[in-house]
C-alpha cells in the first residue's frame, strides 16, 4: 500500500502526484490515509509527550506534497523550455553554416 510511503515521505514525484490525485477522488483511501496518519503520528507524539493537532498536521503534510509537486512540475517545464531553445539554437547554427 502506498499510504505508509506517503506518510514516510518515501515517494518520488510522479508516484506522489498519482497518489494525491487518487486520494483526492477516493473517499475510502482518504479515510484510510487519515486513520494511518493518526495512528502513526499520534503514537509517536504520545511517546514524546508532545501536544499535537494531527488533523492540522495531516493537512500540512498534504499541502507540502502538493507544493513539492508544483515545484517539480515547474522545474520540468523550465527544463523543457531550455531543451526547445537549445534545439532552436542548434538548428539556427546548422542553417547559418549551410548557407
């Protein structure tokens, strides 16, 4: 199951994106995510004796994942733009040489 990997921040970006898209549309998986997050993080907090708001922490975890995906997709777009510009430059040089 992917939920433990998501909670443990062990997913790569494409996998995280697919996971979030699924969790956003599947109530059963969303509920399972909440339960597993509450259990895992709640047990850790109880052992530490820290005060906690697990619902808020789960929301923050989801938002962090979405932010990381947006950054990753932005980097991919910039990389694609550089590839296109490089190819255009190479094509321009080849055309200039062949004249």
